[in-house]
């Protein structure tokens, strides 16, 4: 029996009529507990549990304390752990990211929150040069168990300087681990793994996913629940085309897969979860099965995550490809403010469906082959 | 050269380092609980004593709000007024425009016509009007995301700003920038930056250009730049870097701090080791001035001095305006952390009411004239909304325009020719 759960998507002040049709069909896994959790609650509980388990974990950032978090992710933590462990900072990203790195050098486990990853550009020198490269430069003497987290990518109507996706930039740097969760289970498991990890982790969340609810299994609610870093998840099994995505685009990919299923294309959707290290074996195994690939990302196309995946496929599974790889990315322009232009600048479900059909040679422009 | 006061009686007091007792009195008054209350959850007692000013070559000036107010009320001869009737009406109209526009923005946001981040300027109009109305067209203004009123004061038409907020193609940036990115080449508004602190180096660069034109290109250029930013920005590294360079190279810039005591939910007192921002000017070798930012006339007097100083080539000034925002940080901010008593206190110091009172008490204009201005502005703002409503949304092809100024940047097309030679080159490479 199929249980149909309707997703309520909360967007800040922006009416979203098209997303009312987002109906999640849970076929393969029936959760007996059927507990739902928003991504926001998942992140909050993950930080909470890690802070209570290890007194060396602290959280630092703008508005994380009294304001309860700019996006309410750190709600209640100040009251629970006090101002020594939940620190409100002045507006100095370079300063407090550097302070976090220094604390990590000396054995503490900071969680640095950037209000959005756009602001991390003011601190990028510390993320790359002080954090990522230290273990190497010191020949293993100094490890940096730090987590940089915050919302990444486009929100709704916030303009060019607030909508940049940094997955590609951070993932190109050796020494960093870059994670991008989608569901609440991803968020919980990956954040706990990140905090426990001895290396610097860049944790890319998505503002529009914070309010989304996902079912969580009893196993995920356990306080020692962790997801492995570097392993992708196959969200939906299929055999005709592989679609890789991360963060918000996973939701779009799953919806596109539903539409494609009605047209006889059985898509396999991979949730990357970890951008660095990229789970090349899972992606390649999937492509060897389906022989076609569509990569999706919200960020800019040039030198993006999709470009790296294409290269990986070409290097390892070239003979298995039956069609050129389709790469869907955000438009190659700074994010415009006007609502209609913004919609065109970010991949939509129709774009994914079209690309998948092209990959399967089922688009109307080319001769149809079964 | 000391930061000299003008010869009029009712003037910001010029207090040099010799008169520190007077100043520390003012400072204590500024920091007393009755003035502003900072964080609600924890009472922060200001334990540090105000250190006496060290004697420096650059004079430190502080304007005490209460002292000047007292003086103003006592002596009231007509010949000693700070403004003429025309100036008074101009200032009033500009402040009313700022207030009415921002209130309309709030209405439109809650009706869904505006979206994303909208940061309103209610309560701070005296700073924008006091400074920008003294500038010429060629002088530059650089601001942060709270930039609607700066753009309006500088002369960008209300309909262009409103259309921009609605995301229409008739906006000042054709709908591509949005609330936080108001640019106007014609009026020399250099933005509108989302990251605080980002605008300060840009403004310093504009001032540098002015100096460069004068000295390297030998042009006749005395353009001044104003950089507006808040109290939160004064903890950011870029601010200090630019104070240093502006003073070092004597750039024609005025750094205007709109200290409204709050950075989203972070009280200035909780975030800053020494909350007196004006002090950071002399540390870098420029005068630091503190002024009551809720009084447009005081702001204007200080602005006149600072701008004239910059135009004469004497270098930068740091002006800290004590002001307050009546609304939350943005329209999405629930504004729970600010004490209602603090808000009420500042509501009584509304700059528009203060100017109205001054104008009427000194018989500069009648009630009828002021009401006529209010009506006129109401119509301007409503017309702006209608214009924005009727304007078209951007065309699909606009998505790919203006990425580069040089279209050759799009490279070579599939047929081997430069894309810019293709008559459809502005469509770029995406499939629309």
C-alpha cells in the first residue's frame, strides 16, 4: 500500500502555487513510527546532542544566542548551555572564523555559523588557508576539527549577493570535507558526523529546506546516529537514467522522476550528500547500470559539481555511456532580483524532465528510439 | 587644523581635549540606562571608566545632544536660525518622502508585491536628509542594504525605486538588483551592498578617484563621497582598513555611522569593546564627531563642516550619528529583543516631528504649507506604486544581458565566430 504524505513547504513570504503539487509517495520504506521532523529541528537536535555529549563543542556566530539563530537553527541552545558555549559575535566573519580555527588547533571543537555562506567569503582565507591546509602543512601535527555551517545557495528574492552557491568553490580545495544534506535524516546524521570528524567540514544547508518536514526513522532519532561522510544515497532506484543532485535539487529530481515515470522513463535519483569526498563509485556503478546521466546543481555551470561528475564518468565509465551527459546548473548570470528572472535562473522541474528525456533520446526534437 | 565651529551662536560645541570633564559628562550621559538599554536579557553595566583624552594632534570633537538642545531653546532670535524657509521646507519634504515611501514599502510587502529582504529606514531620516541634501549631483553616496532613502534623497525618482522593489523592468536597475542593490549612475548612487562593510572600501575608492582626477589627471574635481553604514559595521576589519587609508591619503570622504544601537538582534553594547565609535576616528588621524542623529539641523551643521573639509582637501571625517530605527531590522524580523521602553523613548524624538516643531516655533512656515507638502508626497508615493504596478516584468532575454560590459566575454560560438557578432548574442548560451 502506498502511503501518501503531503509536503508542506514553507517559503518566506513568497507564494508557491506550483509546489502544492509536491506529493511524496513513500513506496519502498514504510516507517512504522511515521515521525516527521523539519530540517530545522533536525539540525537543532544534532547540535544539541553533540554539545551535551562533548563539552569541547561550542557554537559561534552572528545572532546564534539571544536571537535564537538568524534562521532559528540554534534555538534554545543559549538557555541550555550558557553564553560561554553559545557565542554571539560582532559582525566580523574573518575574525570569528579565525578564532574558531585557532580554538580548533588547540583541541576545542567549534561549530562556526555563517548567516549565509555568502558571508563566508569574508572569512574564506581562514577556511582555506588556516583550516584546510593546516594538517598537511604541519605534517599531521595539527588537525582542525571545525565545522563551518550555514545556508547556501539561492533563497527567494534575495538578490545577487545573497544567492551564490559555494559547493564548487569549497569542494575544489583539498583538506576540506564538504557536505550538503537534503532531508532531515541527512541533516542530523551528517551534522553529527561533521562535528565528530577531526577535519574541517563545510556544511552547506539550504534556507528553503529548513521548514520542510521529512519522516525520520527511529534509528535516526538515536543520539549516536551518524551518517558516513563520502557516501551518496540512492533515493530512488531506477534503470533508465541516473540523475545526481544535492541539497534542494534532490527534491526537484524526485518530483521530476515521478513525472518521468508516467512517460515510461524509470529514473534513478542519487542524493550526493557529500560533495567532497565525492562518492565516485556509487555514481559510476549507477551509470554503468543505466548508461545515461543527468547532473543537477543550483550553482553556476562553469567548474561546477556537475563538471566534476562528468569528468569522473568519462574517466571511469566512458564505454558505458549511451548518450552525452546532460548538465543542468543555474544560469550563468548573477542572480537577478525580479521574480520571473529568478525563476529562470534556477533549475526547475521541467528543465530536469527535458534533460532526462534528451538523455534518453525521447525529446521531440530527435527521432524517438525506445 | 582644528575642526572649527562656525561663528553662529547655536552651534555644535567644539570641545577639544582640554575640556575633557565636560565631555566625559556627556559620555556618561550617553551610556546611562535612561538613554538606551541595550540587551534585555542581561543587564550590562558599563564598568570601564571613561579614560581621559590623550592629547593628540587631531582634535576630537563631540557634540552633546542635550547641551545643544538646552541652548537652542533659550536663545531664539530670528537672525540666528540655522536654516532659511526654503531650506526648511526642502528638508521637511525630503524626510516626509523617506518616511512615506518606507511605510508604503511595508504595506506592499505584506500584500506580496515586494519580496525577499526589505530593510526600512523609519526613524533615521534625519541622517540621510541632513547629509545628502548638502551634496551636488556629482558627489557620490554609498550605502548598505538600508538604502531606499539614501537613493531618494540623492534624487533617484520614487517611481524608479518602487519599480525596482517590485522587480519591474522600469526600476533603477531594471529589476535585477532589488531592495539591497540600488545603483544609479545618473545620480551617483554607487549602491546598495548586501554585506555590511562592503560599501566602505568602494566609497573610499570613489573618493580616491576624485583625488586622482584632481592630482594625476589635473582636472578640476572636488567631488566628495559619503559612506553610510551602521554600528555593526564598525567592528568589521574593512572599516578600519579604510579609515587608515583615507586618512593616510587625505581622501575627500565622510564616513557616516548611523548608530541605531542594533545589528539585527545584537546590541551595539554587547558587540563592541568601546561603544563610542567616534573615538575610532582620531585613532587613525581624522576628526571623530558624535552628533544627535534624530535632529536634522544638528546633523546638517556637522555635515556642512565635514563636507567642506573634504572639499578643501583636508581629508576624511568620521561622524557618528546617534539614531534609531523604529521598525525591525527587516520586514522579516520579529523585533523581539528591543525593549519597548527604548522604542518609546526614541519615538518621542522622531526627527520629522522635531523639525516640524522647529519650523513652526520659529515661524518659518505655516501649518498649511507643511500639510500641503505631506499631501504632495502622499500623491508622489501613490503614483510611484501605480507606476510600478503597471510596469512590465523584465523580458526573458533580459536574464542574460549585462553580465559583461564587453560582449566579447561570451566567447566564440559553435559556428566559429565571436558570439557578439551574432545578432542574437545577448541571448547567451542558455536555452530560454
